[in-house]
C-alpha cells in the first residue's frame, strides 16, 4: 500500500503540470498506481513525462516483484507442509519395514529348522 501511495504522489507531482496530462488529481494518480502495480494497466490514465514513465516502470517492476515474493512464500509454505507429512509417512513406513524384516527373519529361522528336521527324517534319524 505504501508503494502505491508513494508512486501515486510521485506521478501526480510529475504529471499534473504537464500539458495534455490526464493524471491531474490525487484520485486519478491513486487509480493509476493501483492498476499499474497490478499490471492491469487499463490505459485510461497514462503518464506523458519521462519522469512519470520512469515511475511507472519502477512501479510495474515493484508489482511484479511483490507478486513473486507472495507467490514464493505461499509455495514454500505448501512445500514445507507436504514435506513434513511425507517425513511422517516415511517414518511410519520405516517402522513397518523393520517389523516386516523381523517377521521374515523369524519365518526364515522356522523354515531352516523345518528343513533340518526334514533332512534328519530323510536320513533316517528321527528326532
């Protein structure tokens, strides 16, 4: 808001005494600043002086930068939330994998014992 207000005052100062200018009141300058910072730029108010156009360029860059910062902040927050949930899910999955590994090891031990007994029975050595 401060950027819009300051740009409106600056462009009004640069444009109000220029011949043929249509930015001659603070209301017009404020409207021009709002549509310029949002990159809408209806074209109903346009700066004619070099100073006014430089202010317009700076305001457009400021609007794009501000939009970029807001978008990046929101995207970063979303990515962080998703990463936290993914880490929790991975931790749970690692625990489940460890439990399954223990079960597989016990099953392998049971199979090994059964194989030994089967070999003993086939060799004629009942246990």
